[in-house]
């Protein structure tokens, strides 16, 4: 029961962060979403930064697993990242959690920002490693691919058109 409650709280927080940003939710709202008392949310996650950091860490790990699954199916690294972003956009229509947090970087508590940065650094490193370039050029290639994916997701969401994602990332295929 306790694990289910923790997961339900994290799921509710993830939905709200991806939809409204870090400042777009309260423990009271999460309690209503989950059907528990606000004190129960505080019991499992004493502070909002603790909760948001845990959600970002879980999101990053889940995203890494999705990329690994794509690769296991034969996708190149870049295609695996593109497919993971596309599936996320199509399945729930929300922004990348770490993309949302990255947009709010200036106002985030350090532990939350640290987890968002971890997502981006892992992504850039993974995508750079897949590049045929070396050194700084490989990092630049990784940065460009990740920026394209995040930006394409933002455009698709803002335009209300999932096809915009495919159009903006077609050159990555």
C-alpha cells in the first residue's frame, strides 16, 4: 500500500509538472488527485523540492529505459531518442518533464535543477557518443539533436499538431 501511495503521488506530481510546471501544483492538489490527505503527501515527501527531484529522477530513468528498449529493437541512438520523444508526445500529449523543468531553471531549487541537468547531460553524452565526430564536435552534435527534440516537442504542443514534431525532426530519421 505504501509503495502504491508513493507511486500515485509521484504520478500525480509528474502529470502536473508536465502540464503546469514546477510551480503549477501544491501538495493539497496532489492529495485530492490521489485521494489522500495532504499530510500523507508530506509524510512521503517532506518538501516540494524532494518530491520534484524524485519525480525527475524517476522520469529520467524511465526515459533511459525507453531509449534502451528502442535500441534493443534495432534503432540507432538518434532514432531511439526521437522515437522515445515521439511516443511520449503521442501517448499523453504532455511536454518532456525535464524540458519543462529546464525552462524554469532560474527559479528551481538546486536539487530539482540537478536532476533536470542530469537528464540533459546524460542525453547529450549518449547522443554525442553516437556521433561519428569526436571531442567538442561530438558534444555539439549531441546538443543539437537534443535541442531539436525538445524544441520539436514544444512546437507540436504549442501548435496542437503532433505532425509538427515529425516535420521538425525528419532530418534526424
